C-alpha cells in the first residue's frame, strides 16, 4: 500500500506500509508494528515517542483487524489517509433485511400529573483523572495530553497548570475529583446515581492494565465514600476504561486477549450497587 502527500503543486510519494500480505500471517509482528509506527511518524500524526508507544500498544488488535478486514488496499488507504490515497465511500449502498413484524403504533408519551412523585438523580460522567497531573507544568505541549511533568515548563504566553485543573489539553488531578464528590454529596440526598464511566486520563498511548484497574478502584472507593452505601449507583463502562482504548473484545474471545481482567474488577468494586444477575452479565457469564 502506498500513500501520497500533496505540497503545493508537488506530489510526494512515500511508503505507508512496506509489508506484504504474508506479514499478517507470520509471527514477525514486530515488522508490522514498526511499519505502522513509521507511517504515523512520516504523516506527523503525533510525536515519535507517541507513535512508537501507541503502535506497540495496539499492535495485536491492529494485526487482527487487518486479518479480518474485507477492505481492498485502496479502500483501507483512503480510510486512513484520505481521498488522495484511494477511494472509500462510507455512504455506499447497503441493504438490511427487516423482520416480518408490523411496526407497532406510535404512542405519544403521557406527561406525569401535577403532584406526582419526583426523584433526585445525579449524573456523573467523564471524570478523566490524571494521576500524573502536575501543578505548574506546561498546558501546551507536543503530546496529546499536557499538564504533566513530561510536558515541560510553561512559557510567558501560557501560565502553568492550575491547582484544580486547567482548561486545555489536560485532565483532572485527584483533589478536584474528590472535591467534586464532596460537594455533590452535600447537595444530596440523591435517590440514585448514573455513572457513565471514562475514569482514566487521555494518555492512551502509554496506559497499562495495572494503571487502569488502580484508577477504577480508587475512584470507585471515593464514590462509595462520599455518596454513601445507601444510595444506589448504576455504573456503566466507558470507552476509556480498557487498554487499548476502545478495545472490548466480544465474549467469545477468551484468555489474555479478552476483557475479563477489567470486568472482574468492575464486578468486585460495584458489587454493593448491582444485583447478582447484573454482576453475572458484567462478568460475561453465560
């Protein structure tokens, strides 16, 4: 597969993936990861270290996707690099067979009567706690996530990261998350809580399973501490809970490539809130 970069009137050709189809079935996955990393660097998709780390982290999933893909090389290239590389029409014609069941009639919702019982519901989402958040660090950096010691020092144009957080390419320190929970607890009582995940930070190129589980455990315990055991919390799995991010293999995938490592810990931490049948579903017990 080859790609093209357009600069003015010049069309520069460069190799995107210097690998043959046989590489996908060889044990030499290092070669594939290196080729993808080179493409990331040459296309300036991210800094070199981020490219290297994220291709290594996503290596197994990426190769599996290539093996299972039905795309032609030109379609894959267009999907990744744009129309200069090939043709891919996401709106191409496709058909779906509907069941032979008549559509039920549309019934307008009936609003509750005046004086009906009311519930107070708390909605928590996208906490994105960064365990490496560093007050005073640079809020603008070359990596996708800043406000960390590795982000460097601030410049005169941009002050350093604040004590409670910074509105930039940054996530939150733990003290801000804890202060949030303290204040929503004071604003209670709550009849129930919806908690829709996304606990970890956005350093998706350098996350480990141990880090993800540690952050899940710490934030779950803080929610229990401040909202108390009497209020029911309905937690949901966010796309950032797993690593690699967005990777949730279906239940038929077993062993180390499954998400059982994540679901089992969630079931342990959330057992005080969820009934047994919900915990079985969470653990993917069939």
